[in-house]
C-alpha cells in the first residue's frame, strides 16, 4: 500500500524522480449512457494492460435512491451476480484483457442509476492498485424509428421462387408491424401484420410496390412508415436453345427466331446428326425443331389415353369373335346318335313270312337298339330319345299281340 500511495503522490506532484507513475493502469469510459426500455446497453469500462500488473478483482456496483449494492463481482473463484433481478441479464467479457465493460440486457425502468466500475490490480511487488469509474445510466422508453426493409434473396425474382421482405425498426419493444401494397389508385392495401412478409411460390401477379409501418406504445401512437420497395416477378424463363449445327446445311450460320431474339446454330460437315439442346420450364417437353426453327410440342397425354382406349376396345372385340367361333365349333362336335326304326308293316311281314314270335321280334328290336352308337350317355338329348323309343316299341308290341 505504501508503494501504491507513493505512485499516487508522484503522479499528483509530478516529481522528476517519479518516472514510473505513467506505468500505472487507469480506467476510461463515459459519464452517461442512455438505454432503451426492454432493450440492451453497454456501460464501458476499459484500461490498457501494463506489464507487472495483474487484474486481481473486478466489481460493479449500483447506486440508486441513496443505496449502494454490488451487482457483479469477478475474482479467482469466477463471476458472481448478486441481486436475483439481474441474473441472466448482466455479463462482462471474458478472456479480453483490458475490457471490463458491463452489458445489461432487457433493461427495466428501475435499472436507471449510477454504476461504478472498480478494478484492483496486483503489482510485481505484491502490492494492490485500485481504480474506479462511475457512469450514469438512464433508461427511457423510445418511440419506434423509421423502419427499413430487407429483401431476401432480392427484389427481382422468377416466378415460382420463394422470397421474403423483413421490416426492421428500433425503439422500445414491443414494436408492431404492418405490411401494405400500393395500388394504382393511390390507396394502400393491408396485407398482413408482422415483421415478415413471405411468399412460398411467387407469381407474376405479385409484382408491385410494398412498404411497412412500425409503432410502439412509447411513441404515443406515432406511426413510422418505411420507404417503398418494388418487387418484380418475371415470367418463367423463355425457351433458350443452342443448336450445335443446322439440319440440311454444311456451313455455319446464324438464324433469327422472332423479332429481336436469336439463337446460334453451327454445323460442321463432320457431324452427320444434328444435336439440339433445349431449356424450357413453362411448356411440355418439346420435340425436334421444325424447318422454321420453332420447336414442336409433344402430343398431349390425352391423345395417348385415347389411343390406349381404342386399342383395348379392339382387343375386346377380337376376343369376343374368337369366343363365338369356338362355341359354334364345339356345337358341331357334339355327340351323334345312330337310331334304326322299323315300320309296323315290316314287322307284320316278318311275322307272317318267318313266323317269328312277337317275343323274338321284340328281342331283335332290343338288340338293334343295343347297337345304337352313343357317344355321350349322360346327355339330356340322349335320355329324351331313349324314352320316346321305349314308348313307341311298347305300343308296337301291344299291337302285335292283338293281331
């Protein structure tokens, strides 16, 4: 302490033998800082590090309403924030020699007061040197400032791209924002409330002039309006075709497509087949180029659907014809029956000439019936035929017995 007192005495009296007085660290800062309510502010406190002096302790204290309290302290054990209301809102830079500034976040009105920065160094001879600096902090409610607009990724974009406009203003929060779009009738159309105006897929109709407004309670209802920005949405890129060579020519040439537009077409005799590179986003895939240089649009998918439907109908008709032919042929191949009938007169003649008993005649008829060729006895037609023949033969046998 005697050494520190000597340093101060030498500095005060400017004695010739006190050349080491200029080597003592000193604090620098400002007398007053104005912070915005609910915002953040930094109370500066810096010094130039000197060889032979090591920072021992660092503390900040607040004087308000004739009461002084330590709010921050740094020592060998680390950083300590003492009042609970400041926890999470105060910080001092670390690993930055010579910077002892205090950062206060989320400022509140009671944060106004006198803040004192105190730094204690330990010298090479183990003595302590103390310096203090007091700054007045005033917390005010500030009105919203004139907002500015940020455009991401830009103000001229192609259709289908995503974009956003952000409105930014400073002042005491909360700050409310509104977005408007200018119209030719000099009236503004309200679009949305919020700091950001975004599009997921731009359309050409989104082109226009946009501006935003900002206000807060501290501004007593005063509304701040930004400058307008012009958003331009271009149509889908037009067809850009680079032809390596032209069909039907042997030399290079430059052909014009439409008025004011052109495409380079180069042809060399060593290239037998022309190559075409086409880039287009707003039409269906294009086919080969016509003689006039314009691309031919590929057939519509509806045409392919119609062709497929007609082909299916034709195939169905062919299947139906084939099935009918097969059924008719099957009917021709159905079982055939061979049936032998005898007339009553023939039976009577045989009975007269050969004196064949009626029983023998009936046996012969049954024998002849047995000779009938049947290919399918399970057919209903066959059963009906046999029933009719049996009825007829029974009738003839009764007739012969009567004779």
